[in-house]
C-alpha cells in the first residue's frame, strides 16, 4: 500500500477583503452603461461576446476570457459589440486594492487567461450561489473569491500584490457603519454630525479624503446597491423598494438608479429574470 503525507510548511495570510456583490449581465439594445467609479475594487470577467472597455481616457477590446481588475475611484464603463453581445460577471470587493508593476496604473486588463482558466467556473458558481441563497452561501462565495485571488497571485502571468486600502479613522468608520445599517432612514450631514460629535464640514472633508468618495455619493451608491438586491430577489413594487432604500419618492429612485446603471428599475428586474436558470 502506498502512503504519502504532505505537510504545510508555512501559513499564508488570507486576503483581507469582503465580497460585496456578484452581478451577471448580458448587454442588449436597452442596456447602456455610463462612466462611473466606486469606493471599492471591481473584478470584471467576460463570459462570452466582445466589446470595448473604457477606463479613464483609455480604450481596449475585451472578449470571452478577458478579465479586468479596476481599483477604487477609477472611472470606467463598457460597451458591447452588436453582433456578439457581452455577457459578463462583475464582483464588487471591499478592503483591497491591486498594486501592479506599473506603480501609477489603477487597472489591469488580462486577455485569454490561459495560465488560469478556473475563474470562469468559479464565477458561474458564485452567481448561482448568490441567486439560490442556500444555507451558508455567503461563506461559500467569500471562500471562492479568496480562491480566485490567491490563484491569480500565484500565477506568473499576474504580477501584482494585494494591499489594504488607506486606513479609515474611527469617526469615518462610524459614519460608514451608520449609513450601512440605516439606509432606510433620512440621513443627512447634520444627523451624521450629531452621531460623530464632529463639525459637519470637517467630517465631510475627512470622509472624502479617506474614502475617495463624498458622504452623499457613498450613501446614494449603497442605496442603489440595495435596490438592485431587492429588484433581483423580491417581487416588491418599485415604490416599496424606493421606500426601503431610503429614497424620498419612486421617481427619485428611478432617476438615480437609471443614472447609475444606464437602465431603469423595471428593465433591470426584467433583465435579471431573463437569465438562464441553469447558470
């Protein structure tokens, strides 16, 4: 009988990051994406089709197998070929940023990931887990994210390191946590000033300086994310979703949602429900 035992020589620190969302999209004639930026990192992976990715003032082609890593606060969007519409998965990842060989570069495009083809299967499985929401799906998706990142790190074709974002002060972290847990409330600078016991002008400047996004835009972005989740996973009316997300009216929610995503809430819900259930 053969017997071989392999022992761990050292322990590797797991990437200190948090998966915020998994989005699967198919580009069609009704879908138009606008340049935007986030306070977190995004991983964009093309499942099929072809198109063009726009980052700041640069343009480059993407097709099946392309993977684009975008650091926080970098404006970007994508456009699709009419003949071969883009189908892609996007991960929102909080708590990390990529440091590439080119010190000033804030994104990296990888075409045809021959050295590491696993993202395709893992990303499909992550989308399925998020959609079905079976027990422990959050932990499973978080673990798959870490697996993707670690495999990218070990590949010689992917020379980058992961570093935590700039340190967030206690008061800004308090604001962030308050917003995250009170999205439905009427939040403004005066209220946050009372919560933190800080001057609202100082707090606004400090938050923007540390997170790279204003308090108001951060609040709006979180509310739209919450709206996407409710549109995907509930049958609630748009007016109720607007209320649950903290918007003062359905029309304001629709306007903000459309400006952010390029598509209205109703069309977004319809597009998400047209996804093949076998994915």
